[in-house]
C-alpha cells in the first residue's frame, strides 16, 4: 500500500518518510514546496500537495492507500472527497491533545485540529487520531535568548508539560500506518514525565554544559518578545494555558509506549541531541524552526 506523507518539510513528516522507506513500505513525500525537500532518501518520490489548495490533491493522492495528514482544516472537506475518489482507505491525522479541552472549537491552538477531526469523523474513511501534547522541540523558542543572553524569560516558570520527542511521534505514526490492529482509534501521546518550564531549562543547561538563568517576566513582556513569530491570539492562548498549569503536573499517558514498543524518550535525551542550539552564538548557527514546531504547544 502506498502511503502519502504530507507536511514533509517538518521534522515529523520527514522522519516518518525515512522510517517507512527503511522498513520497505511504499511512500510518497508531499509538501507545499516540494523543491525544499532535500534531506529525504533519494528514491522516495516527491509531490506537491498544498493542504490549502485543492487543485494539488488529485495528483498527490493518485494510487495512494493511506495518508499521514497534518491538521489543516481550511480545505479538509475537499481533501477527503479527493481521498475517497482516489480509493484511500486510512488516514492518520496529526492532531493535538488541545482538542481534549472544553473550548476546542474556539481555542486558537485547538480549533484547526478540532475541525479536521470533526470532518474525518463524519467521513467513511478509517481514521486514526494522534494527539500529542507539547513537543520537546518547542524549546527551540528559547534558543536565541539562551545563546545571546544565557537566560530565558518565562511568565510562568512552574507551568507543567509532558514534552514528547518528535521521533516518538513519527514512530507512533509508523505503527498505526502499518499495523491494522492499531487503526481506527485515538491516542494521546506524551513524553514520560511532567516537567515545569524551569526544569526543562535546567535540563538544557546540563546538556549544553553552561548555566542558563530563568527570569520571571510579565505576561506582557513575554508577548512582546514573541510578537515577531507568534500571532497574538496564539500567544494569549499559550499564556492562559501556562497560567492554568502553573504548579499542576501534566498528564502522562502510556500511549506512546503502546505504539512504539519502547518507553517514551525523555526531554533530557532531546536536550542532549540538540545541545548545540543552546551554546554561545560563535560556536553554532541558530536552527530555524520547522513547520511542525508550533503544532502542539499545549498538552
């Protein structure tokens, strides 16, 4: 069965393509800008698929049996119609645990994921929902401040999350795409432990081999610092979430281990793998955030 993986400019999509290819599964990589996909296995076919442009759907879905789909809701009905026409049997949606909140339909972080889930639930296609919480890679938002100032400004340093490693998400997707026994369910994916934001910074400091100061800042100061790359409604939602989880441990589930077959990777492991991003500027270039980084900022 040929699998179409959308969003391959992101870390999760590109990792999933490599995993499917490694295990001998037929896979097609898709992106809004396919010319940017230079790090995939050389013999993996690449196709244009802009989830906001229905004219790209038919070609991308031709001959496809299963899809790994990012939760772009703007043209989800058109995508599902094209998928049915193409004979797709199974869609794995990269959703977010933010949909589990009572305001999922209106929350600016959850709304797109919620709308995509609703559309899929109304379709005849077999659907598997992956709902990760906070990504470990969200820590990249602190890299510039750490490299420049050796500090991180946090409005709620005691706010908890159970950050998940992106490779675990890709491995979970591999499992549900290739094992029919796991399909048709919803999985809340988390890391193995609840950590405060300050504890995450401490693990980054240990991995980078340098002190990193945590400065408590006002919510307005934090919004101002994030204004160039986080839209105000998203920033407000993140602030509300961090305030609500201040001092409250985040949920930790067993779904990651259930799907991957091994304990979820720790945030410390992620920090060690990416320690270079948190060392002084002269030593290493600052990594640019990829497309999947902000998709699950809450758990």
